[in-house]
C-alpha cells in the first residue's frame, strides 16, 4: 500500500480513506482538489498535469513526515493525478486521520499548501482560445535565489 | 555526462524532455547560465534545480552521472 | 436528494461528496467522525447514538444556512448516523464544496463545531465495566439560563 | 394536553420516551420545575427545552397541543 502516489487514472477517495483508517482515529478529513470550470473569469476546457514522478512522490512523502512530526499520531495519504483532466475530476486527494479533529483539519490544510510549494507538478490550462502552463508560485514568490520555503511557520 | 530533465514550458520550448550534456563538473548557477545562453531558456532563471531528485542550491556542484531536473515554479494541487 | 439527514445505516462518504460536487467547485472537503477505541484512556466497546430526529435534521439544515451566509457559494451536506456503532464506524460525515479551498476547510470545521453545540443528538459510551450518556456541552458551558450559543464569533 | 419527549439519560431514568401531561399553559421554567419535583428529573435544570422542534427560552409559554422536548447537553459528532 502506497501512501504517497502519482497516478494517471481517476483517484478513488474511498481507497485513500481506507489507507488512513485506524481504531485510534476519531477524525478523518479529506481534501479533493477538483478541476474548476472558471478561473479568474476564464473558462477552462480541460487541464493537463505533468510531474517529475519519482521526485514528486518523494516530496509527497516528505510532506507526510513533516506532518507526523508536527501532529503526533496523524496519518496521511496523498494521491495526485497527472495527464488530461476534465472539469469536475479530482487532481489531488489528501486524507488525514488523527485521534482529534483539530489536528485532522490542520494537517490536511498544511498538506495542500506544501504541495503547492514543493512538489514538482505542473498544470497547463487549456482554454477555447489558447493554453498556458501555470506557475502558482511565481505569482507570490520567486525562488530564483534559493530553495523553496521548506517549512511553513 | 550530465542528464538535464525539462518539464512544462521549458520542455515545450525545446520540444525535448531530456538534454544530455557533455560536462563533468559544473555549479547549478553555471548550468543555468549555460542553458540560458546555449538554448535560449530564459525562464531557467526563475526555476529551481534538483540534483538526483533533491532540491539544490545555486552553489551546489553537479558531477558527471548526475540527473539534473530544471523545476519551473510548480502548480500542482 | 436530502442534504441533511439522520440515518440508521452505515454512511456512504462518496454519496455525500456527490451531493456537493459541481463544476464551479475547485475544492471539496469531507470530515468523517469515527468511533475511537480509547477516550481519556478508557476503552470503548461500542457507542449508542440517539437523536430527536426531526429537530436534528432541522438543526443540520440550519447549520447549512449559516454556512452559505458566511461562505458564499459553499454547498454543504451532512449525514449523522444513530443506533449502535462499532469502533471505526462513521458517526457523522460532512462534505463541503467551494470554489476555493480555504472556505471549504473553514466551513467544514464550522459545521462540526456547530453540530456539537445545537443538534439534538446524544452519545452513550459503552465500556466493558459500564456505560454513560455523554454531554460534551456540559464540560465546557452550561446553558441552563438560555439558548445554546446560536452563532460562533 | 402537552406531550413531553425525553431523551438520553432522562429517558433511561423514567424508562419512558414520552410523558403526556394534563396541562394547558405553562412556562418552560415552570415545566422544568414540575418535572424535577414530580418525576425526580433533577438533571432537567441543565437541559434545554424545545417547543415544536425549536429551542425555547425559560420564559416562553407552552400551550396545549405543543410537543415539548427536553434536550440534555448534546453530544453528537
């Protein structure tokens, strides 16, 4: 069973939930990032995701380690899909279990923020009149002078 | 020899996902400069570099046999 | 399709996700509250949930209304199960979709906090050597002089 | 007649989930006092009261035909 995975097929949310279920857990949170039809008023026809697969899986596992060091007893599973995705399809699913709910929410949100910082995955938006590779990071920070921020404070 | 992996807009620009470079020792900074000048990859300046699947700093050294990935700003999730 | 429901059968998380899916949503969060084996060091054998069903469903719907007034475009579905539940089974599932992820996390957490304040559902813990009806509220606040807090600030 | 619904520990204490009371008009406060004295439901003081499925205040009036639920501290979720 792989807790951190890049896949090309549709993601099964239930499988991720099963990966983190345990008798000690009282709370399981999931996050499903889906392909939205409109971004900044522009209509997306579909998305194309590309990854540096082996490194992306390593970085997902690193996020998992960061989480278990911050939230004791949390268990995390993350699957990111690549390839062509239609509107409404899930690009990423994150499942976190924890004995307490607060940690399950916090750790889950931490995971998606970190994915957007350090995991080598790229998204191309295809519109009716063009297409573009998106660099979310670029809008906020440039990391041309060093490592991406490795820890969120 | 150093293998350079390209992704996203850089891959599309060169129509290649891989560049084998006859180099022995080069810093990350020097490699980025080289890719910009030789291949016109101007956006390499805003990219991170990973050596053998780990993020590297500008002064880190790349050796023959290394797999070097040019990582433009990521947009997963 | 009922967005707010009290049921006696196991809850299907996927069905809740389907209830809130839409093309405008970029984020779906789910919360699954499961029966934990240990609470305060004491081993639970199983739980028994009871509800004042018609009022509980009304209160769940009210939480839904509170959420859509606070987080525009959020869609919420909540199912709470009653009866006997074994360790690991889901007592409650909350699904929230929203165009943006921040709202999906916040609204989901708001929903579980509000459930614990205003929805007439009671839990009995059954241990090997006894049993007790739990009153979560009582540990924190007494509302003998008025309404339960109707809005979280 | 007023119908009083009991849940959780109160239901177990009286071994009943329903109490039909021959009353016409009574405030929530008075009803709680009555349940405490007549049925020994001491924990009714910490309970909320709902009239016809809506939370009520201590001074609200209950009329004949109303369904009144005694809501001990809830513990769902």
